[in-house]
C-alpha cells in the first residue's frame, strides 16, 4: 500500500471504523428527534436522501418514525451486511459523486451525518451545489459535523485521518453562503442522560461567564440545517 494523499488512508478504513448492526432503540429515537427531526422540521410524508449511511441506523430511525420514502448512498459494501433487508434494498453502494447525478427523485431533506468533513472546502462547495439540484421545493440539507470552535470537538475532528475540512459555526456559514445556501439552524449535539446534561449546562454556563471569548457553541459536534437562499 502507498500512502501519499489523504484518500489513501481509506485503504485501511474498514479496520479503523466500527460496524454495528442497525437496531434502533429508544435512546436513538430520542437523540435523532432532538438532533434531526425537530431542527429540520421533518414530517412523515417527506422523502429523505442520506449520503454516507454507515450501517443504516438513521434509515432505521426514519422507518420507525413512519418515513418510507428514503434513499441511502454509501461507498463501503460491508455496511450492507449490518442492515435489515427492508433498508439495504434502498441503499446504493457506490461513489457519491457518480451516484447523486443518477438519482431521478427530488428529496425534501438530504442528510449527511459525520460525512461532510471528509470533503475538502472546494469539494464541499461543489457537493452543496450538486445537492441543491436534488432538493424538492422547501427542501433542506442537514449536516452533522465536528465543531472545531469548541475545545471538545477536536477529538472528533482529529480522530480520523480522512477528514479534509475543519468547521466552526462561522466557517460553515461562510461555505454555505458561497454555495448559495443560508444557515437556518446551527446547534450543539447533546449526548448523555438528563442528569449529565444538567450538570454540563451549569458547568459550561459558569465557565462561559469566566471567559472573555467563549466558543459560540460548546458542543463537540454540531447540527447545521441549510436552506437555499432563493427560498423564502
């Protein structure tokens, strides 16, 4: 194996990543409700495209929420082995660039969870422009990406050598603007049980008041909802 550019590290990516069977649980529903369903204003009649499905946990969530008009794309053929057949039959294995252009449907929501940071700034700009053509009227793009503006986000950003771009709330807004989008929502991803969240909220509230320049978002990861600028 030769390792001369970032893409070369995908040669050992299947050994680096963790494969988990897509079994949706209450905690997953609660987390996706908070992270995706409500911020992106998802509805049961929506059609959804997920790029970078992994083993299909989010698609299993959509099924549990009554959404059946969905399509998935992933470049790793191994993920199919961890999906129920009802999901895997709606997942295309292939290169995102080559696959998206061949999709005939328009989608109400396009979701990329822990995926967008694998594209360079120029590739990300190009991808948003391409995906805008796949959006239905009032469509939105939903990203979950590491939050480099937070000291807690570095563990996610730099735990993977195939990450090409680093984003904070400001820089993702800058890229969105260049691609013809606006940031509708940008929020922290919150994890853990209610007690830990409460303690964290109190602690960070105190720390934030002590700092002259606290981060705009404390969450290690952030959810970003993008809307085309030509939408009202």
